[in-house]
C-alpha cells in the first residue's frame, strides 16, 4: 500500500463499518466500510457535516467502542481497548472536576508508575508548556474554557502518546480563544511531531491546521476524498494568503454538498 | 401494545419471585411460620377480613381521612403559594411561618393533634392537612414565581385584570410544579395517616394492623400491612397517570 | 486574575443568595431581616397565648415552653432522650448509607442485579413503609433493633435511588479519558465513577438523614420508652401540653442542627463543585 510515500502508517483503518443502535428506534448505519491510513507524524483532519460519523470513527480508533466490522491497526497491534499510546482530547474537556489542574495532569503519570519526583517534574513541564503556570492548584470549575482545554491537552500530552485523537477540541470555545488555541496547538505539534487525528466541521480550521484532510460524506459516512493541505509555512499570516483562501473555497465546495445532504436536501 | 404489556410483566417478575420464595420458605419450614405466616394463609386472612367488613370499614375511614386532609392541603396550599408568589403583603406575612415550619418533621405534630383533637377523625385530618400543606405551598410558590413575565405582560396588555391574570395565566403556568408537589404530598399523607393510626386511633387501617398484631392474628396483620403498602403504591401510580394526562401540553 | 464574575448557567440550589461576596454589614442585615419575621412570629405566639383567647392547655405561652425546655436541659432529660434518639437514627442511617451505596452501585452496573431490584425499589419508594413497623416489632422485639431496622428500611431507598442515578450519569468521556490515560476497570470505578457520582450520592444521603430522624421518633412514639418520641407521647398521655410543645421545640432544633450540619459537610466535600466567586481569564 505504499503510494510513493516512505512514511509508515501509524493508524490503518480497514473496511470499518459501524451501526448505531438507539435505545428506541431503528438501527442506523453510521459508517460504511471506511478505509483510511493515517501516516506517522502527520496531522490529519476528519472533516464533514454533523452526523457523518467522524467522531464515531475517532472513538473507534481510540478503542472506546467495540469494532464490529472491519479492523483498525495501530502499528502492529489491532485496537481493542483504550491505551496510553492514543491520547484523547474532547470538546468538553472531560477534566476530572474534583481534581486540581496538577492532579489531573498527574493522573496518567501515576498510572505509568513513574517515580514521584519524575511525575511532578513532568507534570510541571507540561503545565508550563500549555502556559498554565500559576494555576496548578485551581479546580476546573475556576478556569475559563480556553484554560480548561489547555489543562486537558497538558494531561493528555503528559503521558507522551504517539497518537493524539482530538474531537472538535475547540468547538466549545469562543472565536478569539479558538484562534489562539489553534496557533498554540500548531506550535506544540511542530515541536513534538505527534500523529494527530483532528475531528472538525470547520473547514477553515481543517485547512489551517492539517496536512491532509479526509472529507467525509453525510451519513452513512464514507471517505469522499482526501485533500492535501500543506503549505510553505503555517502561521497566522497564512489566513490571508490567496493560496489558503482558494484551498478553503475548494474544500468547502466538497463539504457543501454533503452538508446539504445531511440536512435532508439535494445539492 | 402487547409488547409493552409483556415488558411490564417481565419488569415486575422479581416481585413474583419474592412471593414464591416466601411461600416456599415458610412451607418448607426454612422461615419460621411464627415469624412469617405462609403467603396463602395471609391471602386467606385477607379475604376473611374483606368478607367480615373489617377491611372495608377501616379502609374507608382511613381513605376518607387522607382524602379530606389532602384535599384541603392541596387547595389551601396551592392558593397560598400562588398568592405568596405574586402579592407582597401575603408573602411578608406567611414567609416566616413557612420558614419556621419547614424543618419541623410533620410526624412530630402527632402528639399535639392527639392532645387537641383526641383519638378520632379530626386529629388525623388536621395532621394531614397541616403536614401536606407545606410541600404544596412551596411548589406552588416556586411554580408561580417561575411563570414567565412575558406571559403576564401579554395578558395585561390584552386587558386582563389582576384577578384574571392570577387564575388564567399564573395558575396554569405553575401547574407542573404544583402537580409535582402534590405527588410528594400524597406519599406524605399516607405516612402521616398510618403513623397516627398506629399510635393513636380507634379505627382505620393503622389501627386494624395494631389490633390484629396485639391479638396474635399475624396472617391478618400481614394482610393489612400489604394492603396499606399496596394502596400507597397504587395511589402514586394512579396519580402519575393523571398527572401525565393533565400535563400533555407540556410534552 | 480578573474580577468577580459568577459562572452562569449552573443549576440553582434552593435558597442560595449566598453566592456573592458580601460585606459584614450586608450579612448582618440579611440575618436581621430573616430572623426579624421569625422573632415577630415568636412574639406573636407569646402575646396570643397570654391574651386569654386560648387556654394554657391549647396554647401554652412561649415562655412556659422555653422554661420547660430549659428544665429538660438542666435535669439531663434532654441529653438522655436526644442522645438515644440520635444514636438510633445514626446507626440506622449509617447502615442504610453504606448498604444503599453498595447496592446502588451494583444495581447501576450489573444488569442482573438491576433487573432483580428495580421493581422492589420502584414499588417500595411510594409505599408508606412505616406500615411495616408492627412486622419489625414482631420479628425483632420492642427495643432498639426493631426501631433501627425500620430506620434502615425507610432511609435506604433514597440512598439507592441517588446512587443509581449518580453512577449512571457519569459522562462517558470522563471514563474514556481515564481509560486512555491507562486506568483499568477497578481504578475507573473507584477513582472516576465514585467521585463523579459523589454530588448526587450526597444529595441522597441528605434526604435520608432527616428521614432517619423522623422515623426514629415515630417508632419511639409507638413503642414508648425513652427518646424524644417516647417523651413526647408520654407528655400527651398525661395531657402535659407544655411538655408536648417543648418536645416539638427540641425536635425542631435537632432537625435544624442536622440540616445545617449536612450543609457544612457538603460544602467541605464538594469544594470543587461549588460555584466559585471569581473566574480566571487569560
């Protein structure tokens, strides 16, 4: 399956289908034989309209739901359960509200069984990295949305996962905070070079952050097409460049049809 | 329709199991018959009590008391709560009374009622009335307070008088909360009824339980205990159905 | 850190205007206003009782009742009765709390246990469980065991209901986050599910404790003997009206103290849960 590209596959999704069974009502096909390769160290966006199953696919990669049809491989191993090799960041932060920021970040480190001193040092390092120094002893309740998400990111990064699964992580933030967080995520990624799978419905966000964008169809979700989204340099200045605007327009047109279909109409 | 009937039956099957264990256990002597009469002897005793009229007579007395007390509590309580919510002088007068009585457990009023009103009907009715009034008042208060100002302004601008607004806009708006408060009161009324009848009464289901127990007629005692429990459960379920019907517009 | 800005949108708890920082005089003013009407009520009682409109039997003056309460305190009777009642209620509550939480967790997580207990809890809740008191008296005698069993029977239901609701309501994403950070099943239960369900479980316990207290008192009223309930019923049998009123007073104070105590415990345990007064922004 090498396509002239020497990068190995970090995640290989092979013919995965998923049926959603609501407690009342008929089962619905959420994902339809999805096959996808996420290359090592790349930043891949899963982009599509609401209900297209992009989050579901992410959860399957994370091992949070059982895979009934098809398979997902991370490196050599099939995904059967969650693990510290695949860190996850959710839209609504999922911080443990009864723990302080520091305690949240320490949680995964404790599970790794590192010596106490090392845990503390690492926790502080990541808290500093996300610029939350000084708020180590605050409870999530006392933090703004942006700060909560930074804490969540610190918690996830602290266990040094190879893969980062992010489910619309900036969706709950206001527009300004979102822009700042995008820049910070980009800079963290450029420094740590993890494999990132980033779910979003925001076209501009996908083009800005990702190297490749997997555009999904409306339900049942399939991969419609994969768009290359690399630019010379990614930074705030990019947003105004004509190449960028053109790309956003191009991708939006791909998504637009699906968005309309998702709402029950025709393109 | 048939499916949900089956589902309901399956849901309550553990209770059937309980009865079977009861019967088997006592029959086989695992559970002493002295402590727990066999289920069938309890059933027989129940029918005897029904036939002799004891169950009907005492049951009627109990239900009459509960209904009277509860009815008064709901009407007076709801009116008071609604008025308190929107008419300042009423609130100022009654708020301290409500605040003082709220933390007092209503069963503590049993000896006072006995003192004032003796062993008969009035002490129970008064007890239930006073005891159940508070939850209804509080629910009515909260419900009436929560009515959207916009609705009231619309009605006023259409020419409704304050009286009309109270009864035609605020009361229906407060209904969901009031109905929820009434549900609590129903359960409370049963508890107050049974407690007071166990302690001080000459008739009623609580009294009957005590009388049968003192007389050593344990299968009869169990029969009436289960009857009371069943009535409480049935009242709650029936009320729930009524409440759903009344609040259809809310769905 | 920027200035006070309360978090919007949190579910309101009853009667809280204490969310904002208040000056000392502001707090004092609040207390005065609140107790002012209660004080007015108490004064009204005294005047009404003395006016002769009611006999001492019907409405003993507040002063007489307070005198009686004081007698109870100095004679030691109050300590004995209150202590006994609280002891019974506390033991019953403790058993109901532990048993209820364990049962609640099992019901929430094991489908078979859920099936088995669901109708029992659902039927048991609206039942006037006090009707079973004569049964418990038959089984366990006339002393503490029967009273305590009744308390357990009555208090365990709200604890079970709250525990089931609390553990079931734990957000998936909290559990998933923990799992992907390396937590195994047992760790997830104790380190994530239980703390997350704590607010709701505490609410259940807060409902159960007053129930335990009042059920104890009712049992004492029926069975006599010592304890607040027994003392009260004794007074009423002797037509001792001030005694009965004194009893209500004592029960009310005990009840009030229990509720205040609960609120304090809740505040301490759920420090992280409270709306805080200032939100940091960056």
